[in-house]
């Protein structure tokens, strides 16, 4: 047969009945061979009797194959799971044959017609079963080997190290062995725990991480390292990744099983991501009270097309709400959310293009939908842009928040949850001060009505629009350099899903008047983050991609804070959520000052744009006295 014809036939998935027929032929052949060997040795081989018994054997194995569906597997993908299925199938057939023989022996005469066809030898049943199991697996393995030999011989074998010699490491090893598309050769398991070093696992040696150096990598031609550990301790992960990054080896990771139980995902080996190296354990929440709190309620989310708003929408959309209204002024971004979000009540999901600064329009939304819970995530957040456009920052972050809070009181909203930022703490820029002013106004509303006003405050979110991670990724793609404003600058980080889980949790536990702050672990030096990203992309720092210090931008801090100097925290039932004890004196006076500020931006009473900016920022500083401008044109207002 021509080799190309053979390859074409092998690539084609044969009909399932062909696989079933081949399996039955193997069963019959094994039965004939083993019956002949065993009974010839005993001197009582009867070919006629053997064929009579083979009818029962084939029938039982056919039933087992059909019930366990072994014939449905793609033969060239045979791996450990398929071998286990075959073992179970053969064991099932053996037990059925054993029970039939036992029943016949106990109820039927040996020389009867039933005894002639159904009375089998126990030794033949179980010995044949073992032999059949071996041959069924062997046939599949041989087929797979022929397939790989014909199609994958030209592919270079990848030499792999697996960090982790416990159960996850063995799972990763099995996944590599099952992957016929890639030729993987595991050179060694690697550990940082001395008690496992020096032993073998799956016939492969276990080495200490310190044994893996440049000489070892060069000698064994190592292509990649797969991290497969159940204990996802971020400090340990950072040490391990730093060690392998210094050896310029590609890193991948297999997710711990615990994270899959929560997410319902499938175990896979993937590229290491920057969120894997946050420096703290991922926050996982699964509080049934959140679902109970939102069940049957109408929920309004402003800023629903933003990073936080859209993720809040995704997490809430799977809950049994009554109605959800997703509002944003960004038409295209809101359309993207509409196309991707999966709602539990699709007929009760409304996507509204609108502006929280438009009081008439927003009142119509409240009149139409009567929301029970409002998540207010609409805000401007970019520090340098808002420093250059203070009017817009105050108009959206303060004026828009005031409209939302007032309407929530007017329409007896059950809970109002405002999304704030750590930049509102001891602000050095207009954006942070505008968010602090919004916090003050929302806090003052709590005593004015039955609505429960709640504030959540957290730091930078990994991967959000305009954050440092996407910026660095674009700069790396262009070959660098990565631009950094200061060598010592640090930030708190969490992932978007983590932030939204904590917002929902805080919104559920809040009774009104609280400012919830989240435990975001240790702050991260941005220069360290940049170096890690360069290494994760497979480049060397500074040889391939460099980092350039460009100086602090207007209003930018070196260090962010989650609490002001005069604030302490109160613990909650959740270890990652605390309540900030903020100063609440003069709230009514500040509420009136915020009213004056809103009139300034509402009526545009000031002539020149420059003078207007100075006046609104001057009023903002009166409301937030701790607001001291830094590296900004508004420094002169502090003098």
C-alpha cells in the first residue's frame, strides 16, 4: 500500500462499529489462544466446546463494550484514562461471566444443554480477562505509536522539567504523555523540599532546584519548566520563577485543583501570567448570602462598560435577580458587554446608553425601573488626564455621584454601593480628591434617608483599562523600553474578579455609612513588576528590553495608601474586608460645600477656562483639606 494512502486512512476517524468489531476479534483471538494453551497443558482441549463457550464470552464482552462505550474513543488519542476505561470494561465482563458460571454450576446439571454452553472455567475466565485487557491496550498503543511515527517524527522533542513531584506534578506528567501533538520528554522532577530529593517518580529522578543551573540547562537542552504544585503560595512561586527566569527558561503553570473546583474549569497547562505573581494568595469568595441579598431585586450598575462595572455585571448576571440595568455613556464598550454577558433573565436585562451627569435622564431611569440596589462605578480615573481636566473630573466624579445619591434617596433605593479608590486617601491629585469628595457626600446621605449608603475602596486593578499591565505589554511588543515614572514607585494590586467579589461581599454585609477597605496584601514595586513581565514574555532585562525612568507625572504619588493618617479599621467577619473609621465631623457643612462646588460646574459661572479650573480646585481643597497637590499647576493653591 502506498504510504500516502496509509497516512490518509490513519488520519480518518474510522466508524465506531469498526473499532467495536476489532475489539471483539481481539477478545475472540485471546480466548482461543488462552483456552488452547491452558487446556492443552491439562490434556483436555476440546475445540467444539471452546467454540460453544466463545458465544457467551463474545456476547458478554459486547454488552460490556456497549455499556462502557470504549469503542467511541479516538484510538490515536489513547492515554491513561482510556486504559483505565478498558480495565473497568474487562473487569465488568469477567464479573458477569463469573456470576453466570456460578449460577449455572449451582442450578444446572453439568451435561445439560445449558451447562454445555454456559459452564465456563473460572481459571479461563479470569486469565483470559487479564490477557484480553493487555492486548486491547497494547493494540491501541501500537496504533498510536504507528500514527506518531508517521506524522510526528520530524518534530523535535521538547525537553521539560516539572517543578513539583507530588500529585499535581504527576498529573502534569500524564497530560504531557497524553499530548500526541507535542513530543515532550520529561528530564526530571524538581523540588525545593529536601525530603523528596534523590528519589524517583515514574522512573524519573527528583532533583533539588539548586541543581538546576546554566550547565544543567545547556547539557540537557531544557526548553521549558512546568510549575505544578497544589500549594499556590505566592512567595514560593516568586522564588521559583525568579530562579528559572534567571536561567532564561520558558515557564508554564498548571492551575491548582482547588481553583478549578471554584471555577468549574478544566485542568490545563498554560503560560504563566502576571496575576500568578501578585505576591499574595488569590482571594476566593463563595458566599451564598450575596445571592440571597440580590435575589428578586432590580439592580442598576453605572459605568457598566468599564473594567469593574462590566465584571460586576458578569458576576451578578448569573444570580437570580429580577431585573438588571447596565448603564454607560460609552456606546461601543457597552455593546461589547451586551454581546458577551450571559444573563439569568435575558428578557429582564436592559442596556442603557446614558450619562450620570444628566439629572433629567437619570430620573427617568429611576422612574422607569425603580432599582432596589445601585452599584455606582461610573467615574473618571486617570490621574494625569484629570489633573489637566479638573472640571470634567469634578463634573463626573462629584456632580454625577451627587445626582445618583440624591435619586437613590428620592426613590427609596435599598442599597447604594459606591466604588471608590485608594487615591482618595490623602489625595495629591484632582482625581483622588474628587473621589474623596464623592465619598464625603455619599456618607452624608446615610443619615438623610432609609437608603443604606456603602463605599468600597481598593487599589489598582490588574488588566483594567489604562492600567500599567496593558501599557507594559504594548511597550514590550514594540521592543521597549518600558516607561516608569519613578524607580521606587509602588502600588497595591488585585485582579478584576477579586475586586468585584469583594464589592459584592461588602455590599451585602454593609448596613449603611461604612467605608470598606480591602486587604490587598503587600504593595508591589512597579519596577519589579516590569522586570517580571519582560521575563514572562521571554526577553532579558536589560539586554532585550530596557526600563526607562521618565519622572513623576502631575499629581502622582510614589506610595499609595488605603487609610488616611487619622483613620483606623474595624474587623468584619471576612478577613480580607475591613471598615475604615473615618472622620465624620462637619459632614453637613461639607455637604453644603459640595453643593456650592456642583453649582460652579453646573452653571459655568466663571469666565476663563484657566480661572474656572483654579476656582473649582480651590473649592475642592476646602472640602478635602488633606488634598495637597504634588508636581501640579495647582501647587500654588496650597501656599
